[in-house]
């Protein structure tokens, strides 16, 4: 891949991208009644309830697997790095079929794959539990062994995972001079300022949504300008307004979202944006184009129930991409999807 035609600040050499992060399954059930009708006010200290549910929906998830799946759909052969249980075989086969390198997933000998179990009632109240399971063993994975297997790593996305794993992977990237992207996602709620400072300092890319952006600044005590001085690019997703990319001393890049055909399920939209953005960077296109590809993929996900249930039909993708971003942008992206 030749990136030399790009301006220096937009040259991206990453072609072997490792995606570290959680691997999980969601078990979602629906209770046709109301939880409130089953609770006795003066007996809440001894609650013992069982609900007969109408259906069970098992979905593949986990931020690492979601991002890798999207990149696989775009043909960039991501390397998934995380931990799962012996029950991972079917999930592994699914990811393998969709272009993901799963050979660096650690399989626990004693723990099941992480699992979210949730029941939703008729009022959309939820009772849920998250079992971390094998995810806790992600801290035992050494990135050097991954790099040795694939012939080197050009970028590592450090996504939400076991916190100790996130810290280890970040420190190893620094010590081995591997560019990395910091993406705390839902783990930011349990991290303190010191941990966040360690995880973002020196990152080539820092991903967050707008709320997380404020939380990062609040917990670290660093201003927006101070954070920009410590990372290469700050990528902030803005929901329906798209995304903003900031670099110290330069004007921000802002990209809007394509028009949605419907809004089915917002779960996994941020993961899809990252998948599209990172894939486009691996193609060697500009930051603006990368953000456009990310927004287009995110739009497909919000129109689909489930984080890995969408289909990337290339002609359909390019038709909508062209409508949203114009012919010049489409010409640049189309050749990578051919």
C-alpha cells in the first residue's frame, strides 16, 4: 500500500491491525408482564422471583469482536486479540467466515466466554447481569507473540476489555514502539484519572463519544488542548451529527452521517464506526474519507437489530455512500471495495 501521495499528517502505514477488546455473547429475553407488579414493597430484602419469558435471542457481541467483524466485512483482515472460553467454537467459525483472523484469541481452560444475560419487561425495564468469565484472562496475552505470528503489527486498537489487559497492552505498545489507538468505551466508568492518563498518553488515535470526551477531561484534569498535545488524533463521535477529528494546531475535520432508512437498534454503532474508520486508514485514504466510511458502516448497523447481523452489499454500500458524500469521494473508496 502506497501512502506517500498523502500529506504527511495523513499518511497511514497500518495494514496489519490488531483489535484487542471484549468477546461476549448477549442472551436477551422478553417478559410480557411488568416487573413492578411482581415486587412486594415490604419484602424487597428477600426477593426470590422467576419469570417465564416469551423468547430468547442470543447475539454475538463484545467490542473487540464487533469491530473486527466490521473490518472483516470491509476486507482488511483484522487480527482479533482477546480471551474466550471453550464454548467459543461456533463464534470463532462465524468470525473466520467473515474475514477475521482469530488465531490470537486465548481460550480459557476453566472459564466460559463473557456473557450478558438480560430480561426486559413490557415497560422496557431491564434486569441484567454481566459475567466477565474468560475476559479476565486477556491480561495474560502478550502482543509480541501476536506480532511474531503475523510478521509485525502496524497499529493496535486497545478497546474495552479486562482493565489489566488494557494497561498491559498499552504499555507493551509503548515499549515496542507500536502505534496504538485508545478506545475506553464502557470501561471508562470504572477507571480513575491515573489509569486514563496512562492509557491515552502517546496514542495515535483517541476514540470516544461526546459524553466520554467530557468524562475523560473531568477524570484526568486535563483540558481539551492538553489532551490534544498528548495524542495524534482525537476522534469524537457525535451521534446523528457524525464525527469530529481534531489534531493539535490544525482545523478540525467534521463529517456528517448518511441519511438513515430506519433506526432499528443503536447497539454497536460506535464499534461499526471504528471498523470503517480503521479499515479505510489501512487502505491509505485521507482522514476525511476514513470518517465517511466509518459513518456509512455505522448507519448500516443502526438500521439492523444486532451488532453483527448487517450485510455489507458493496453496490448498495457505494450507492448510499455516493449519495451522502459525492462522486469524488466514491471514486476514491470504490476501488478498495471492488
